[in-house]
C-alpha cells in the first residue's frame, strides 16, 4: 500500500537557488543528493523593495556561476554534518542538472551538462540562449555539451571531472552517425549499469530527441549505442530521457515531451541499439523518474505543473507496464507555482522510498525538499 509518510527540507539557503536534484545510495545504505546550485540575488533586496516583484513567476534556471553541489545523507535520508561537496568548477562554462549512479566499486558517477556564458553582442551572432530576449544587455548562454565526472566514496575525492561526451565540449560539435550528423546535447535522466558498462541517455539531434551512449571505463570515453527517440515529422520533441532496466536485460526509456501536451513517452529496447517507436501515454509530468524497486515494481515519479502544483507518483508492476493504467497518487499538491518538480527517488535499506525534488517556498526561494513513502 503506497503511503506518504512525511516531508522535510534537505537544503535551502537564502543566497542560493537550488534545483534539479538526483539521489544515489552507496553499499552501506548511506545516500548522496546532488543538485544544481546558483546565485539568487533576491537576498540583496530588502523586503519593502520587493513589492511588485512576482516571486513565483521568475525562473532563474541559467546563471554564469551555476555549479553542482553534493550533500551527504544518512541511511534514513537525513542530512549529515559532512561539509557540502562541490564538483570542481569548469573555468569556461556553468554546470546544470546532475544525474547520479553508484558504480559497483562504490564510486559515484555524475553526469551533467554546461552552458557557455556569452556577452549579448557575441550571443547575437552565435544565437546563444537568453533568459529574456527583450533585454539586449547581459549574458546569453551557448549549449556546451554533456560531461561525466567520477568521485570516490569520500567527500572531495574527485578522480576526474568534466570529461565531455565526444563530440562536444564546444560549439558546433557534431558526430556523423547515419547521415544526419546530430548534435550531442544535454543530459538529465537516470543512467543505468549493465554488463560492465554505464548506459547514459542524452539529448540528441538538431531537433530534440534522445540517444544512448555507453562507457566501459567509468565515463572517461563514450561510444554511441543507438538512437532512442526522434520524431521524423518534427512535431514532438523528446526530452530528459531516463532509463529503467527490465528483468529480461532490456531497457525502457521514459521521456518528457514538448508539443504533446506534456505527456509521457516510452520506448523499449532489448539491446540499446534498436528501439521501438515512442509511445505516448495519458500521464503528464515534468519530468519522469523510474525507480526500480527491490521487488521488481517501478515507482514512477514526476512533477505536476498544472494546478494544483505538486509531485505525483504511480506504481507499475513492471517497467513494461502501461503507466497510464496505474493509479496516480498525489504526493504533494501544495505548490505555490509551476517552478517545482524534477523528483528523483531511491529505495532505502529498510524498504521505504525517499523522493527528492525542488520546491518554491512562500518567499520565492527555490530549495531541495524530500518526501518519504511507504511502498
């Protein structure tokens, strides 16, 4: 019987914007939560001067100093007194959403992607992303590729970082696969360990789709494995692919969509090379995380950015089940705005599940919160 046990704040700091968490469990049961952290200048404004500012409409998802922070949690999911760990900075680019995987030797694999900050003048010529196109000054941001990092069990024990998935690490990085030369894009979604390899799903293509890359050396080098999803009619984009392994050794990929009313898409593969045509489901979420439970069921969690804003889950009997057929449980429905979600789940040693997600509080600060579930 699925049951919400309680909620708790994991990280909230008045001078920082914290969002897009990922969780992982080490062999001793202890946990780590990683999240994208950036400056939040709201603290500079005295409360009287905030009048007229819509604290809930602003979405500060890009910042020239954004970075990946990692926080140790105990086996119950509570923060410890260990110092916050930071992925070493890339002097050229800012880091975005992390994805985590604990490898068999208990090392921690961290995938992320970066933006390259540009002046507005250069950005106009290159077409970099801009937070507000009506503002001509300030920064624009050029997509800078996806990268892998590896940390030992202990805080600060970084073995390598910012090993870019090739090609990438720069503007115009292309890979000639088939005849389309698609672009290696961002990464946000669950990787898996399978037969001695890390399998990592990435954004892929001139129009957003997804592809699978594999590494047999803990993320130092990568090989293209197969295209996961693409809409050849260019009407639906597939984003934030997350993998889940099946008992038979296959894979299911859960994808967020655009231009499809926010519905979930799934696609299936037996070998990671060839994939079924994407199938849309009557499940709306932002985005999706499939947690394979110890008993073979899947806890599918997702943010919900329609009123009432919050976090929701469904339990599938297996990764291959139709998510639309599973009952939906509302984990939280007290969100104050759309800028929430991105849940990531982990099963604790005692069988409970911890969900981490980002949440906007009553004064407009974004932080990392968590919910314990009985499954």
